[in-house]
């Protein structure tokens, strides 16, 4: 029972931190691209890095409560790799939607459920493993 509560707490924090990071990403992208006319790709890179920072700190301190300060750089590197893999997965899914290989609805489900589930499991058992 305690283990289930622990997983539930981590899942809730994972969703909350992810939602906040997503909102930061969208806000930074919107401000840069619409208010400052920054090219969309450049704005997206800055937005990704901003959201990455929020996500990493949030997951490090709240979701997985990592206590080893000296592992901060190591977990940061692993987390960046994992985020880039997740971005790659979603890009492949988007390309498959674009070319009609998979239906739009299927792609959204994969992006919305499969990729976050994959990143949660790898975050828990690889990136922030205690």
C-alpha cells in the first residue's frame, strides 16, 4: 500500500511539473514569436530550454526528490538525453501523421500517453534513481 501511494504521489507531481513546464514552453514561445518576431524555430529552442529548466528542477526536487547534490550534473545530462529522445519520438509520430502513416487521433494518443509514460518510467528508474 505504501509503495502504491509513493507511485501515485510521483505520478501526480510528474503531471503537475509537466503541465507547468508545458505552460512555460508555450508562453515563452508565444512571447518570443508574436511579440518580438523571433523566428519560430529559434523561439521553440529557447522555449524548450526554459521548459527543460523548470521540468528538471521540479522533477529533481518534487517528483523524485533527489537528495544527492553531487549527482546534479549527471542527472541533468541524463534528463536532457531523455527529453531529446521524447522530442524525437514525438517528431517521428508527427511525421507519420503528416504523411498519413498513422491517423491523427492515434498520433495524439501516442504523444499524450505513450511518450510521457516512457519518460516517467525512465526518469524514475534511470535518471533520478536513488
